């Protein structure tokens, strides 16, 4: 029978907290065994899988990309000591000759696939973000133009009020001046 490890043992061996293990289990659709009481137990294969996932996370991969890689990671013999991490670190895969420069290691192939997937996922996100940014800019510009137009209307109306006041003062001054001239003619 295969050796089983408890959650505590697994967290100690992997350095991954139990809630993270549960989160990965759920997000990556991992099949983790349970005992008769319904408690999780982990096998050597599960621990190796978690170590692989942890390494991929440390390399900056998102869970979405890792989820796509799970079948390839699982392709290595379950429970075997051969780790996909070692392949990712640059060791040559079996059957690939090192003296052929065009031959790629499995690690290089996986890296290329990951980069392609991430690029394909990033392009729609980037174009969506650009469109969203353009919409925000257009709204801000429209608001600014509207505010500027409102400001111009206020300035025009204030200018008209000032001009009317000045005209009224001129007319009052002219009328007062005319009155003073009549008085001076009468007294002379």
C-alpha cells in the first residue's frame, strides 16, 4: 500500500500552508484522496505535484497557466522521483541528444508553451485594458470640455453684466455732466 501523509506532514514537507493546498486543490481540480472519515491524505505523488506547483508559482506563473500544465506534469510517472522541476531547471529530457543544437529539452518546450499561453492570454487583456483606458480618457475629455464650456458661459454672462454696468455708469456720468453744464450756463 502506498504511504499516506497527513495535512500537517504535507505542509511540513512542501513548505506550503494547508489553506493554500486546499486552494490549489480546488483551483487546479486536483484529485486528493480521502480516508474513511473524509479527511484528506496525500501520497508521495501529491507531494511531488505540490512541490512542482510551488516551483512554477515561484517562477511567476499564474494558476491558470499551471492548470494547463497539470497534464504534462502528471505525465511524469506518478510517484516517481523524476521531477518535472528538474526538467524545468534545464536538465535534458530522456531521448534528446545533447550534441544536436536544434533539439530542445522538455523544459524549453514547456517554457515556450507557457510563454505562448501567457502571451495569448495577455493580448486580449491588454486590448481590453487599452479600450477601457480610451473610454475613460474620452469621458474625462468630454467632462473637461463641458466644464470649460460652462465656465466660458459664466465668463460671458459676467462680462455682459460688467459691460452693462459700465455703460450705465457712462450714461449716468454723461447725464450728470450735461446737467452741470446747463447749471453753469444759467449762472453765467
